[in-house]
C-alpha cells in the first residue's frame, strides 16, 4: 500500500518543471512536500492524480497505475481553491461527493459531522459565494475528504488561513492520518512539516533536494546548533574546533557545530567563565538543512 | 455512468431551478397567451364597431347593384334604403355625383378597417361597371379589359425540374408553398436561433465558470473530463428541451382554451404531403443544431481564463448562428432554392437553419435532407472529439485565447 514515484519528470515547452523525482510514500504516513513557488509541487501532484501526463518516469499506487478506477480512494485539495460560487454548501458537497461515488444519504450524514467538527454548522444552507475565504476553504477540505479516501493530497492546505483555523485544520489532518489515511501535503512553511510529518521531500526548482524520514535526515545531516545565553564575552568560541558559524541575536548566541562531539569542549570552556542562563544543544532545523543543501534561503 | 449522472443531474437541476430559467420561461409563456388573445386585446383598444347596416340614399337601380356587390364581399352587412335615421352600427351612403361617381359615407362611429376595405372595393367595382356601360362597350370588349396578360415561361432549368414545368408554371408553384409549412419553418428557425444563442452562452458560462473558479480541478480529479463535458452538454440540451416542452404545452393549452378557428381559416392553414416531412426534419435539425452549437460553445468556454473574455470567445457561435438565421429567413419568400441556399445548406454551422427551408420545397429530395443530417452528425462527432481531446488540457491551463491554447495543446 504505497505510492511510488520513479524518475518522474515533466517539462512544459522545453522548460523542466519537475526533474527526476524518486519517492516512496509508505501507507499510513504523513508526507510533506516543501518548496517555494515554482518548485514543482503542484505539477507533481497533478501528475500523481493523472491530470497531467509525465514527460518521463512512472507513478504507481499499490503497484498499479493511477487512473479513474481508483479516484474514489483519493482525495485532493487543489492549491487554487474554488467551488461553484452559486451553489449552496450542501449542494456543492453533495455534487462533489457523488462524483466520488457516494450516496446522497451518506454524504448528508458525513457533512453534518464535518461541519460540526469545523464549527460551521450554520453554513450548510448558505451559498458558497457568501462565505468568508476561511470558511470556503473548510468546505473545500470537507469536499476533498468526505469520501474517506485512503490517499489524501492537500496542496497548500493551510495557506491564507488565520492561526485559529490553521489549528483546526491541522487537528483534522492529524485525525485523518491517525484513522489510517496516507496524507501528502505541500507547504512552504517549515514548521508545519516539522510538526506534522514523519517524512518529507524538499523540492527546489523541480529538483528533489532531500527526501525521507525527517529524524533520519536530521541525524544524517550531523550538524547541531548550540544556544548560549549569559552576560560573558564568548567571542573566542568562534575559533574553537568544529564551529562552523556563530551569530548573536541580542544576548542569545547561536553556534553551528559540525556534530555533537564538539559540544562538550565548548561547554567546558564557557563554564570556566561563570554563570550562564542557558546552554542548549538543538537538532538542526529543516531550514538549516535546506540552506546548506541549496546554498540559499528558499523563502 | 454514475458520475455522468451526478454531473448531469446537478447541471440540469441547478439550471432548471435558476431564477433566470423560470423568468424567461414565464415571459415566453405569457407572450404565448397574450398572442393567443391578440384579437381580443386589439378589441379592447379598438373603439370601432362592426357595421351591420348601410343605408343608401339613391335610386333603386343603384341600390340593387350595390347590394349585390356588397353582399358578395361581406355578407354581414345589410344594404337597405335610407329611412332617415342612422342608429348604432349603421352608416349612411349618399351619392354626390354620377360623372364620375362620388360618394359620402357617414357614420356615428369608426368603421373597422376590413369593412372599410370591402366598402371601397364594392364602390370601385360599381364605378368600373358604370364606366363600361357609359362607354357602351360590348360584353366581349368588357371581358377583354379584365383579361390578364398571357405569359409563357421558357426558362432553362435542371433536368429533374423540367418535367414538372409542364404541369405548373413556377409562379404558381411558388404561390402554392404551403402556409402551414412556412409557419413551421419560421417557428423552427426562430426557436432554434433563440435557443442556440441563449444556451450556447449558458453552457459557455458554465464551463468557463468552473474553470475560472478552479473547481474544475477537483472535478476532473474525480471524473474523466470527457464524461464531465458530455454530461454537461447533455444536461444543457435537456434543459433547453424542457423549456421547449413547456412552450409547447402552453401553446396546446392556449389552443384548447381560446378559439383559433378564425385565424386558421383566415390564413388558409392546411397540411399537405410535405407537412409531415417538414415537422420531422425540423425537429431533427433543431436537436442536431443545438447539439452542434452547444458542443462548440462548451469547447470555446473552456479556453478562457477570465469571465470577461467569455463574450469574445463565444463570438464565432453568435456570428455563425446569426448568418445562418438570416440566410434562412431572408430566402423564404424569394426563390427558396437559389445557389446561396443550396451551398450554405451543406455548411455544417448553417445546415440546421437552411435545411428546413429546403425541406419546404417538395422538389428537394429526401437524399439531400438526409445528407444534411449526416453532415450534422459527422460535425457533432468531430466537435465532441475535438472538445474531448482539448478539454482536459485547456481547463487546467491559465493561458487565454483560442489560438494560444490550440498551439499549446498541439505541442503537448
């Protein structure tokens, strides 16, 4: 029960949008796609769904090609949001649910549950165009998951939402994953990936920069970050062995070291100076990994 | 098939329940009922009253003459001698002079136009008879005055028509064009034009709206684009047929409720051998024309990425249907079989308008009409095939313009 992408490429008019992506999304996992604008996330998703034909490579789901026989098992929230503006929420969800092979009765029951869960039961009989953007997005998410899909693809599900709604949607996505759905989502917010995903793939200009399990990526990466907070002058640390970078943000000093073995000598040096409020060794952030791999900050 | 039905019923129901559909249907139904009662409505505004009696102030001989002619033209009017009183629905005719004849017609109310005409005609006839008498013409000489010119037609025509010529002159033939068939033709072409313009823009809007609102991406991730497109087109056709059905029911009700016998006898509406052919082909061309134009409009609608461009994108549909409509309408009273009509009847976008015109003419063979049907079916298959192969790519593209899209799709 996995989704596999093999040497997947796509070019438009000679311009490569997606370049040789290889991925394995295990069943039941939560997989994050990270990348800036034009990184190739949406193109990859459209190819997975069969909306675009790959220029090269292949995609299999449970060992089979994805076509309209399996679309009832797939839920998709496109990046460019949109519903029929003139329809009522109820009519819209019924229609999109029926397209996934559901009966009207089941749709109505599920719709009530979801509206309740998202705290918007009063919107059921309103026209889509009358809803706020955040509420439209909730309705569209409901439309893409109401048929209990086994594979859910969410393209930028949290963009354009206020923090409260982001939390509500995040909880829902986590619940769906816990109930067994495989979820792939894209975002350009590092912290969402760190919070939600076990695995990730970073895309940059169509190329796959890093992919795999987040913990493994971090431990393979090796570099650590040390945060020191105190009233002493520690500028000499810059010249300690294993220190790659050092920067100061007000009283907080952030050191980057090649690996954790260099942390102890540094600790030993600074305790000689006296009292420090803080000495902390951190895992590298995904942003650090990205910068070191690509050479630039992607945002 | 289930997914086809989902799109089909959603489109159909949302269109039929739309206010615009209900209002436009209601307006037309109202117009049908108003039209059915037109004579009564005219009656309300028309203060003139039918004359029943004309009183004549003249000698006996003149009166007998006038009475004979008048009764032949209008049996509802009695001609009597003047008794000095003019009541309601009565008029007084006085002779003022005899060489030439001059009259005064007096009445207390307006006289309806058709009765007025009859009176004028009767007096004209009287004048002519009197003149012939005054000139002392013999009956033969008088007869010669009335003889129309004799014209022999020696006009080259196609071999098949040559034989027909012996039986009837072309002039007579043209005159014999059945009024009922012509009315069927008018109704078909006008209804077709109305429905094509209306529903072509509606399906264009539907497709374009789904594309510009981006909901199409969710839809085509669930259902094959071709199924979706065909479901939409079929639903729109059913919506238009529903509307037509309502109009038909309204017409039937109007015929049941109101008396049409006057109108029918006035126009001499009678069916002939060609009427059934006319009706069958009109319905076929109406439906095929609708399918063709709706398929093309759906395709054009899928090209645009902003709603503002819709009217422009649909311009070809408007143009071609307008041209076809005009060719059909302007040729109905002329020679319905001229070169323009013949050639344009084989051009797919004009066929649905022009072929019914040719069907009026008994000389048009069944084969010609069937070729028209075949041309339309082939064009529809082509249009749907083209729409289907382009639709998937064009709905997800954001570039606008027909040619840009075609170019891009060809490359892929």
